[in-house]
């Protein structure tokens, strides 16, 4: 029984992590029809900002040396700035091009950022020991839950609530939802496009910064591709959740995380290396039965 | 008569000139080519062995050269690209190198080594742990300076059973690269040979880039009897992440791992780590019990101002050392003659340890390892240990497993 509870916690924590990334991707897709693959590199750069940029494999801490609150602020701030910068330089000029061009541009940004990290930090994985106390296991109802799992679930739940409140209650949030529904119409009704898109990117940067910290606390390592797997999973999550739907993205993130943990837990040993194939097969199945995703927004429906 | 004299003089002059040119031919430098990555991710692994190889070349030149000839070297940057490795290798072979040194990895070193093999030149990888970098894979002129990944797993298994008295193990395998799987295959075979089938309590896999191994940890914690040791076949960064998560989950069991996890650079990920053991190549931390390693490290530091960035550095040094020894013995740089000498090496003492080759096996299977453990946030040498279980061809090529 404890085992089952533990599996549920494992699944919930990973699902929460993917849900956070999926929210960021879903939000930007909603307002701009851009699948931003550079989201992976936002998280990577956020994590690398913890250490001084040098080629040394044992670099001294930069933001990582600050008191916790300041460290979190600086890392998230860096990623928000980066997200805004990429929006301004790489995506805004292309806003009226078709989604394929935007997608290519996001690949270009992603490769550029990745190579920038290699240039500055060298390609060798590094390690940072921040948040060690958070990784300690907490004893709850007879099961030991690593602190970072609780943290991930707590942060994801909080951010989800805050984001929903922001989108439902604030004028900017309402404008953003309007833009996500029908961008042209929203603009005609006076929604400032630049501001709405910039805010969407800032929020995606905020989420990426949070994810980078959670990843570093969990793994203790820095690697140029550390953001990639969560983003690939989150991308599938937004697709099965329903492109453009934020609750869909969060739900999708949860589903892929949970399924991945369940497959890892219950598949026989020989099949476990093919766990990811199982997750992706599920994506295909869901899309066969619900091509528009689990939660369909009016924006995703075919417009005449 | 006058005419005859003239002819004599001319012939003499001609003979003198050709003799001089023959002498120049003799003194022409020996050429070594390096088809290695100087950029891209592999460059981090090729850099230290390359520096060490250059150090050995300079030492040989300072001592008067090889067969009385100076050694020159040329580099082709493969940029961590398999296609460029092939063209870079071919270019160097065309430039007439006597030895081609290739990358620290089978997949990226093999294309260059193949180019050398096809041209009848010897190629040695700095640290590919795959026996395919040899007779059965690339060809009879290809070698690797290091040990088979299987023997890493074997050495740590034997050491844990015989010296640490551990009875049961649980295996955690990172399936991202073949090297990990080979090391785990060696561990599995040696552990079962020493403790029986039932002494491996379970096995699980993960992928290096997995953000979490929570499910794997839950499985370990649900075992009816906890294992004496966890064998972790992985490389950084995923390996470091796995160790952090294991310890964070309160699993304090000794962790056994493989050579790729050596060196201190990743230990920040797990502050206060204890009971972590690997089969290492050399210790960079001043406690290697072998004097020849100390000499190498001192020379490296004098040349470059710092110790090698990784302990794999010694492989570049020992590679040139082996080849030069064989050239000296063969009295020529002709590839086939040199390979014939190398194939007779039997526990030939070199800096990285006793080295043996046969006409069938161009990789080490039981070169002694330096067992190292982590304590006070650093690796420390424990002792030199030589595995007695030797992998057979089936295990080395992982056929029928």
C-alpha cells in the first residue's frame, strides 16, 4: 500500500514538472501560434546562471551564492529578460509570417542559445550543490517523500492557481485570453498586441526559471541539454491537452508525467528501456481519438 | 682520359648527392596524426589525453627522437562529427602519417580509424572502451589504449565481493550509451560468478536525461530485503543526478560505479557523499600509489601549469609510449611490423599499467585498476586491484546476452 502511495507521489511530482513546462509552451502558443522550442534553453540558461560563466568544470557559484530569495529572484529575472529579448529580436519581426516560419525561428534561437552556452561554459556537464536541505526525504504517513517532490508539486499547484487568477481576474489576463481566442478580433477591439505577447513571454520565462531551479535542486547538475527532455515531453503534453488550451496543457503535462512513471514502475525489466515509446504511443492514440486534444478551445476550431 | 676523369668526378658527385639525400630521408621526421575533436562536446574528453600525448612526444624528441628521427604531429579537428572524423582521418593518412591517433570514443573514433586501416596504417584510440576498436571491428591495425568497459564492471564486482564482503547487489543501468551497458554486462557476469544468480536482487534502467528517477528509487525501496550494494552504470550528468536522488531518498547503501564517474568535478552535486566506489585509471589527488603515475602528473603539471582535466589524460601518454616502444623494437615505423611487435606485448609495463595484446584482442581486459572511493568531497585512492575473472569474447562483444 505504501508502495502505491509512493508511486502516486512520484507520478504527481514528475507530472507537475511537465505541467509547468507545458503551461509555458501553451501560453505562448495561445497568443502567438508559436511552438517555442527555445523554452528548453531558457531553462538551461537559468540553471547555468547559478554559476560564474567560465570554461572551468568546477566553476564558483554566481547567483547560487546569494541568499535563497535573492537567488530565486535573480535566476527567474535572468530567464524573463532572456525570454523578452528573444521575443523582441527573433519572434516579433516574424509575427505576421506563418507558424512554420516561427517554428524554424524558434529552432534557430534554440541552437543559438545552446551554442552560446557551449561557448561560454564549455560542453562538459558541471555540478552545483544548491538546495541540499530541500532534497532530504520527509516522512509522511509512513512513507518517505523527497522534499523536492513536495516542492515541485507545491510550486506547480501554486503557480497554476496564480496563473488562473491572473487570466480570469486581471485586465491584462482577460486581454490575453481574448488574444488567445481570436488575435485579430482582440486587436481590433483595442488589445495591445505587443504588450500581451511580451507578457506571455515574460510568464513563460518565469515558468522556465522556476523549472530550471527545480531541475537543479533535483539533479544537482548542469548540462547543455538539461531543458530538452522536459520540453519535448511538455510539447507532447500541449498537443494531447489541446493546442492553445492552458488547462489542457497542464492536464497533458500531468498525463505524460504520470504515464511515464507508471510505465517505468509496472513494465517488465526488459521492456523498461522502451518506456518512452509507450508514452509516445499513448500520444498517438489520444490524437487518433481526439485530434484536437483533450480540451478543445474555440480558437482551435476551424474558422471560416 | 680527360673525359674519363670528368665522368669519374661527375659520378662521384652524383653518388655523394644521392647519399646525402638518402641520409636526409633517414632523418626525415616521423609523423603522427591526431584525428580528434577540438570543438563540440567530445573535445572535453579528447583534450586531456591529447595534451598528455603531446607531452610524451616532446619528451621523446628531447631524448633524441625515435630511431634517431624527430616526431612531428598534425591535427585534424573532427568537431565531434562522425563524417568529419572520416575525412579528417583520410586527410592525415594522405599526408603520410606513421600513426593515426583517434578520438576517445568508438563511434567518433572508428570512422577515422577505418580510413587508416584501409590505407594500411596503424590507428590507436585514446580511450574507446569498446573492443570493436580492434581486430573484429575496425580491423587488425586498430587498437585502443584503455580497458574494455566490461572489465570495469568486473573489477568493481570482484572488489566489492572479495574485499568489501558485500553479498547482494541491485543494478541500475543508464541505457543512453553502449558503454554503460557493456560495463553492466561485465558486472552482472562477474557478480553472478562470485555470488550466484540470486545475489543480484534486481535490475532497473533509466535514461541519462531523465529529470527524475523517482520510480526506480521506489522500486529499490520496495525490495523485500535491501541490497548490500547498488551498481550504477552511468555517466555524468545523469549519473551524478542519480547518485544525488538515491542519497536524497535516504538510501545509504554503498554505490559501486564505473570509470566514467571518476574525478571530483561532479561531486558538488552530492555534498557529503560517502560509500561511493569506482575502478579508476589514476588518482589526480596526490595519493596514487604507483610512482610512475606521480612522475607523469609532475611532468604534465610542469608542461601545462596544471594537472590533466581528467584522469583519462594518462591514456594519451601511454598510447604514444606503447607505440614508440614497439617502433623502437621493430626498428621501423612500418605499420605491420609495429603491430606485430604490439601483438606480442604480455604485461608490458607502461605508465597506465601492464599492457597485453594478442592478434585477436587489441584492448585491455584485466589491467589493474585503482579502486577509488569518495570521502570528504573528494575521490581517494584505496588500492590497486586486478580482476581475476577475464571476459571471454562472447561477453566482450555482448553476443547471446
